[in-house]
């Protein structure tokens, strides 16, 4: 009986060791990117993304929780603008801070999740002029810790978050057809 128990214990240890090894060799960094062509000039679309108070019109997460609590920093647009949210399990809790902009070209945001899991990522919106308007590219970059690597073995985060990006870009496209051109000059740093 002891021999069988030791064999089972040995097999369990081998399986656990193999799983730990598989998780450990997963990529340490990730990037999720989606793009969409829009029939509006870069300035109009840039204005929607650069002002956190305008995100309610297009952000895919704003409508998931009708009781979402939002707070803003002293400024809501441009470098230093802050947006904090607290919502249900699907939306979680966190904050975004615009860390840099290139007017009508790029917005970089420091994204910090507090719940349901802690994470610090970078979000970048690129606005590329085209003959028909603008191609908007939405990217989120970050690092995977051991637990995130393990979760990613069973869940396709690119597919899940990417679907939200696609939904947000489609809503931004629909909105950008009626979006006014920016009224305040962006704050560059």
C-alpha cells in the first residue's frame, strides 16, 4: 500500500513540476492590439480619447455596470488627467492617468488595476491619418507575473480584451462621425 502511495505522490510531483515549468517559460510581456479605420480626421477622434469625461460615449466598459462609480482628477484632458473607476466584478476597480500625448497622433496612458486583480499596464492610442480619415490603433502592454502566466494557459486574454477593444473602437468610429473637432489645445509633454 505504501509503495502505491509513493508512486502516486511521485506522479503528482512530476505533474506539478511540469506545470510549473510550462508556466515559467510563458512570455513575460504581453501586448494586445486592435486597429480600425475611421472616416474622421485625427483631431476629432483624438479629442474623444484625450478627455476622460468623453469616454462614456464609446468605452466598452462604461455600459457594463450601470452603477459604475467614476471620479476625475483636477483636469480631465491632456497630460496629467486622471480617471478612477469602481464597479462590479466585470469592470473591477482602477485608475488611468494620461502620461504623454503627441497632439492628434498619440496618447499614452498609465493604467492601474486594483480589482479583481492588481496590475500596472500601459495603454497607447495611435492616430494615423489616411486618405479616408484616420486609423486608430489601441494597444495595451504589460508584464505577466507567474499567476498571470498560469491564467493565460487557460484563458485567451488577447481574445477577451481584444474583443472589448474592437467593441470600443467600433463605438468610437460611430461617435467620431458626429464628434466635434477639438476645442481646447492638447497639453503636450
